[in-house]
């Protein structure tokens, strides 16, 4: 795993951070969006279909992409590869209930990303996400 958030960390913290969050679970997307947006410096746009991410990226200015791993049609690592092949360089965070070891066994680690496991209390998971992108 490679952390690629240095470009985000060099940004002025007074500006808002725009997140594109991709997950096939609408309930999870709504919950994460609600919790993260309690911080006035964070704005989250959600997408429940990884195949539509390119359209969102072409229309919006996002600072970070967060994606679930296991989704129908395309997993999170495939999504990150696609985003990179289209020339986008935004930092990627894989947010999954699968362990990092399970993900690494099933997918080559050829795209830089950071990993947060969907394990434990949802508030603590969101705090990990927030602290990662806001440090």
C-alpha cells in the first residue's frame, strides 16, 4: 500500500475538501456522507455505480476518491486503475470490510492507495477518514 495523500496535505486547510465516495450500498453512502459532512470543511458526493465515476470526475473538482472494494461490475482497485488510466491523479482511499491482506491476495498492488477497514464503530471509521484527509 502506498499513501498518496501528500498532494492533499500540502493544500491550504482553509479550503473545503471535496470527496467522491463510491459504494454499492446506498445506506452506507448516506451514513458516511452525513457523518463526514458534520465537518464544514468536507463535502461528499456519492456514487453507487463505479462505472459512472468518470462522469463525476469530469464534471467536478474532487480532492480525494474513496471507494468500497467489492462492488458489482468493478471492484475498488479496478476503479482506481481506471481513474489513473484516464489521467486523474487524485488520492485514492480503499474503504472496505475486507482485510488489506485479502485485497492484496486478490489484486496486484499496482495503484497507489490508502486503506481503511470497515471494522468497528462507524463514527471511529469516519474519524480515521477525516483525520487522514485533513492532517
